[in-house]
C-alpha cells in the first residue's frame, strides 16, 4: 500500500506565531509540502517552498505565486503533532488565536479581528463547502466547525480578508480543510491508535482508520472514521454553599469528552476532462462539562493550585456536524467549469447551570428565601445551509489568467432557549414554578453573488492580481419571548433586512529572483448586517444592524535561499468600521454597530538547515489591535485592546531525524512557544481597579516527542505541555443578576484553561 501516500514521515511546519513540537522534514513560513504525482495523497513531505501547490485562490498554483499571506499545514504534520482540533493546531498558524470554553464552542480569530460579536470573522471550508452560519442570529462566531484532522491532506489558512473569492464573514481570513481524495487504481489503508494520560485526570485514547478501494479503472471509494475519548482533568468541588446555603455537587474529571465521526468520498473520473466527487462528513462532539476552572481574581492562577468548578447540577454540551457535497468539473480547453453543490447542518444542544447567576433572584421571588432554588438553561441552536457555486476558470498561463463565479446560499437557522427553576436539594425541576424564560428565534438568510478574479503577467518578473465581488442578501426573522425574567410575553414578527455589499482586492507582485517574491495587497471583507432580536421596549432604531467592513493593507516578502535557509515576512494594517457588537439589555442580547477599530502587525519566520536531518526554526508574530471609538453598552472604551489577541507570540524548535537500520529511522525533537499578554472581553464590570480592560497573563509551553519508523509501522511517544503551564483561553467574572456581586467562592474568576501536561504513545500501521 506504498503508493497511497500513507507515509509516516512528516514535514516540519514553520509558523510566524505560536508553534508546537515539530518533526522531520523542511520548513518555510508555510509548511513544506510536495505535491505528489497523480493519484497520491497531498500530505506534506519535504519539498522546496516553490513546489507547494495550494487552492487558496480557487485554482491550483504555487504558494510563492500567491500575493498574500498563506500558511499550509500538511496532514502528516498534523498527525505527527497529534493535532486533531483547533486548540491543537492554533499554535501552528501565525496570528491565529482562539477562545474556547467547550470542545465545539470555539471562537477563532485571525490578525486580531475580534470584538466578541455573534457573527464569525473567519470562514471555515471543508473542500468546496462553506461551514458556519452567514447570519448574525445563529451564534456562528462561537460555533466554528472544529473538524477532526485525521486523513486531511492539508490545512490552508488564508490570512487577511477574503471577501472577493470567499464572500461574507471572512474578515480575518479563511481556514480550509483540504481532504485526501479517493485514489484511482489503489487498494489499502492505514490505522493508528493513541493512548495518553493527563495530569490530574484520567486516560484518554484515539482510534482512527482509513481505507481506499478501487472500483474499476474510473472510480474509487475512500472511507475514514475516528473515535476520541478526551480525558477530563477538572473536578467539581462539593459542599460549597451559596447565599441561600445551597450545596454544590462534586465529581472527578467532569470535563471529559468524546468526539467521533467519519468521512466517505466517491470519485468518478471517466476521462481526463471530466470528474465527479461526492463526499459526506459527519462528526459529533459530546462534552460533560466546560473547560472553565476557578482562578484567583488578582493573579489568575488556579485557586489552591487545583482545577475545580462550582456547579449545582451536571452540565453537558452536544454538537453535531453534517456536510454533504457534490463537485463536478469539466475541462473545455479554453476554460474548466466547476459546479459545487453543498448541504451543511449544525445542531447543538446544551444544559448550563445558571444557579450562581439567577439562584438568589429565583429563590427570592418563588421560594421566599426559604426554599433554595437553582436555575438551568436548556438550549437548541442549529442551522441548515444549502450552497451552490459555479466557477469558470482559465488554464494557467504566462500572460493572463481569469476566473468568473456565481454563488447562491439559502440558510435556515433556529435558537430555542428555556430557563427553568429546579430544587437544589433534589436536583429535579420545580414543576410548580412556571418557565422562567423562553425565547424562540427562527431566521432565514438568502444570498446571491457574482465574483471575478484575474492575474495579468506583464513580464517574467511582474504581475498584478485583482478581484471583485458583488453580494446581495435578504434576511427574515421572528422572535417570541415569554416568562418573568424577560417581562412576560413579547412577539416580534416580520423582522427583515436586505443589503448589497461590494468587495475588492488588488495585489501587485514582483519576483526579485526565481525563489523570492515581493508583494503588496489591498483587500476588503465584510460581515452581513441583518434584522435584530430585541428586548421588550427597545428603541426602534435597533430593529436592524449594518454590515461591518474591513480593509487590509499588506506588504510581504517570500523567499527560499537554497536548501539551507528560508525566510518570509509580512506586515499589515487593518481598518475596521461599523464593527458589530453584542449588547445585552434587560437580559436580552442583540447585535449593534459600534464605531471603528484598527489592527496592525508583523509576522515572520526563518528556517535553518545546517546539515541533513537537522532543522532549526524560529518564529515571531506581533499583533496590535484596539478600539478607535467607545463601543457603547458592551463596556468597550476607546483605546481598549481587541480581546483575546496575543500582543506577541513566538516559538523556537529543533528537530533531528536519522537512519538507524535498513528501512528504519528515528526522530527526536522539541519545541517551546510563548503566548504573550492578552486582554479579556469588553466588560464594564470586569476591569482592573483603575478601570482598564483586564489583562490575561502570558504563558509558555514546552513539548517533546520522538519515535521510530520501520517498514509499515511507526511508534511515537510525546509529552505536551511538559511544564504544566496554565494558559487561559477565556475569563469572566460571574455576578449575581439580582445583587450584582461576584458569586463564585472567594470571588473567583471563571476561566477556561489549556490541557495540563499530557503524556502519550501512538502506534500506526499501513496495510
């Protein structure tokens, strides 16, 4: 099964930001990835950067020919690093940061484009399928598609706005999962098993496998599947009592999770001119508690150096992804026509304990402070999204290349929230107390767009790329609120909006030598506006909110000086206006526009290969983003840093691979990464004593790994977060909704934390 490309060897990734432990191969600011001969997997190997072929501009081209910042993470690299989720590979991409309180509940940020709104700022694609809600009414910002990376050929990360080719909600950039296609004429597969132990927690494991089957000479089927048991490491602290004497519940390792799913793809290629690819992806994420722990309000260190939560009932969070796609392509000679038809679905259900926030008020109103009551929130969030795209693309040419496209999407979303009281002593619903609050929000989003992109090569050293896109969307929504916490029954019918948005990109590129290119880029992006959800009695001017728009000014250099040294650097300024914010009034949240913000930054990486087998890599990224104006009711003030964006991040890695016998190689390596100071969300109630936005401590992480590859087997051992760093990915100060006072023991802050020290072993096999 050697021809399937199921190699255990991994290319070393070079990032201009946070980077994890990296292994054998070569590196650049993008992952060194060699394009295989026809019908082999696109996994990364150790090629020159000039040979990296990507589809960032929706055509296959060398990464050095693309006049913008693109990172490529090879599939082999992801597996060597045991990076299967956003939290694992965020460290591999310069300028990429995230906040995550639950597996599947992740906000991803590129280049500091974040104000904590509801709509996503980074687009997520699975091959040709856009995943995530285009609307601002379905919590798309925190429900990014966190797909497992097993049997992924590569990740392409486009930094900066992608409004022309990728459309709405890609202000910060796009993350694209490029999966391995079925291989014609090949039969075989591979499997891998991992077992790991987490400090202060339990054992976890990961089982995954993939098989490829030839169906005659013109068709092939590829099927993969995985199951991960993620070890819990947070305990619930039993026995603490709130203001009413209600005791919290206990439990060990309560934040364990299971993630499982699979992918099936069918390729039919009767001629060299025509091919059809059908694919189906499904994945489920089920966690039993959040990753939040209680930390000291001043130091942000874990309380009593323990990972604990205070809860009064068990919580859960379930998220399911479904992605179906059919892509057909025909080459007419003068151009190729591609049709991509997609259906994507997300369904999330969760139960959250709100006792610390609403328990006192509920007990006061319904229990007379004699009957201790708690509050819980049940929520369903989901969308169904149909997308159709057509593209007519010219062949690659030395003079003029062009692309024309048309796009349509139809999305239906829904949020249903219920807040109910329960008796703390028995953990059962208080059936004699009416529903405290109920909100139902169905919505519709429809968009049509036309776009074009072209590159004109003036000569062998200078070319100019430009693109435009005109989009128009129409949205509808309705809302029903009921219950004493929201002031009784209120309905909003026939909420609607429509808007047209024009985006553009222009990028000159100059080749200083065959392996060195200097480029500049001006590009725009946007998030759609829409109809609003409102609190009872809210001013009518909030009935809709507008699209926010971002303009990117960038200059960069990409180079590879022989085989020993590679270097790239990019600097940028982002101008963001009408920024979308999430505002809460009378317990009801809605979208609003809030002025302007500016980000600027620098990303750089260098790789040095002094001799065969050894590679040294250094990376650094600087991002500075802040509000240019006050952000209204969110609590954001002029000059506040944009939240959850490390000001400085850096990494240093050393890796060595060598033969120890015939068909046997060993490898060792290590990496250290630094994540600089960040700032918490805009919040008028969670600021420092002098009224400034709350800073989040910097942290460093050290990873080690090593192993042996022999014939069709490989064995690896790894240690992640060797020094057991307490890096935080979210932080807020829970307060009582009635009294406005902190509600956790000793006034603690609730903060999500990265996984503590993890030790694991992986066994892989090809067949």
